[in-house]
C-alpha cells in the first residue's frame, strides 16, 4: 500500500505537522523579536488535523511529530494528540516543545497518546539559556524534563542549536548531564533562514567539530536502521545518554530524508527550505475529499528535489523555522 515515495526512491512515513506559528520564546536564531501576531491567520482546526492525518496515514505515514511555533500553546493541544494518536495506522506521536508547559501537562499528553518528546535546551547555564531564548525559564524547563520521566517516558530527546561563542564551549557540561540520564542530546547545526544573515555568519559551527571530539573520546557511531532520518547518533559504554548530530550542511544529509511537512496553515512543504507550499486546506473542509487529498500529495511529491540549496545560501521561502516547524 505504501505510496508516499519520490523520484529518488525516498519513502516518507514521517509527517511533521505544525499546529501554530505562535511562540512565547524569542530564540535568537528563530524569533529574535518574538512572535508578531497577524490577526488574519487561522491555524488548522482539530477536524482539519484529523482529516489531514487520516489522508497521510492512508498512504503509509506511521509517525507524526506535532510542532510549531510552540505547539503546547494551543488550548486544544491535548485533544490534538488524542486525535492524531487515534488515527488508524499512526504508531508514533511525537512533539517538539520549548518545554514551557511540560512540567504541568506532560502527564496528560502521555495519557492522550504522546509516545516521544523533544525539548529544546540550548544551554545548561541558566544565564546563557536566557540570553539565547529570551526567556528566564531554564529551571522550569529542566523540571519539565524530570516530569516527563516521572510520567513514564523512558527517553527524552533534547535539542540544542550549536552556536559559536554562545554554547559551543558547553560540551563537557552537556556530557556530564547525560552520563546518568537517558537523554538523547541532539546538536543541531544553525541553519540559515530568510530573516537571518549576520547571525549565521557569526555563530554557525559545523557539527563535524563535535563529531571529531566525540570520536576522540571513545564515542561510537550507531548504524542507521532502515528509514532512520538524517541524524548521526553516537553512543558510549560509560553513558546512559546518547548524542545525535544534525548536520544539514554535511554531504548526503538529504539522501536519508524521510519526512514531509505541513504548516499550521495547511500547506504541504516538501523541504524545510523549499520555494513554495502546496495548499491542502480546500480538501480538509469535510470528510469527502480523502481521495483528492491523496492524489494531491502523490502529485506534489513528483517535484521533491534531491537536496536543499543551503550551501549556495539559498534558503527558500522559510522566513524562520517557527513558520513551518523546524
Ligand atoms: N518551539 C518548539 C521548540 O523550540 O522546540 C518547536 C518549534 S522549533 C521551530 C523546532 C526546532 O527547530 C527547535 O529545536 C529549534 O531549536 C530548532 N530551530 C529553530 N530555528 C533554527 C535554526 N535557524 N537553525 C537550527 N535549528 C533551529
Ligand atoms: Fe519559539 Fe521554538 Fe522558535 Fe524558540 S525555536 S522561538 S521556542 S518556535
């Protein structure tokens, strides 16, 4: 039945679904001035989300990551998890969050069917965390991670965007943290987006720098399982945690692309850095357009390119990752 495949034989069983552009943080690399409300935007409703995920699942999607903006700011967020988890064919429901609401709500999310959680923590130094995210909430976010373990998650993934001069000296502190904690710490290379230029030049560090240090310290790279995404994952016998490196500027990064994205306005994005989105919303208004939805998805995939063009400084239409979910 598997139907979401492109011209390069890449299969897409993984959907990243943004449910809002709104965010309450001001990460320097994403929304340095905070979210600017645009009164005209109306994000996908619960019913639209249900129909959308149903259409993807009917074509083989088995994993959905709910993202944003900050997805947990949606009042109906727990219902969104329930709706996605209840869709036949969906086996994994993940989310990416800034951690702001985790401490209070993570148990409810788990109960609703959330199976995996990624939380962003760019520094373990509370002052640096504040400087990077614009929010003095380091301790709340860390409490949220503890709450996730208490709620029954066996592993938590933590995202840290690597930034020269800000957190690139934090490796030892991060390593000490994951020694006894089952955390997969994922260093993400800073990606250039439409609204950023100088920041990128100033702060971009290659993940290869971290990789070299890890290998020197006895970390070993895990073999990739079938349909694993582009992250390179490392383990070490002395550590409960793992390290993931997400290096979009590395050679062959796109060869293992396994994901499609839908924005909070219902547009399909074939690549984080593509030039356009394919509108799906007209097919989500009622339950009678599932066949048309699947046809549109299939036709759109024909145009998926082999790779992004970030190396040439071409960042596509994405102004910042809050607009499409990272
Ligand atoms: N608000 C949630 C959060 O921050 O986890 C979810 C949305 S956020 C856009 C998803 C991920 O993208 C976060 O881990 C964030 O650090 C990462 N991100 C945002 N802008 C980025 C950039 N320019 N380069 C690399 N990663 C970025
Ligand atoms: Fe908000 Fe996430 Fe962007 Fe930070 S990275 S501003 S938390 S959407």
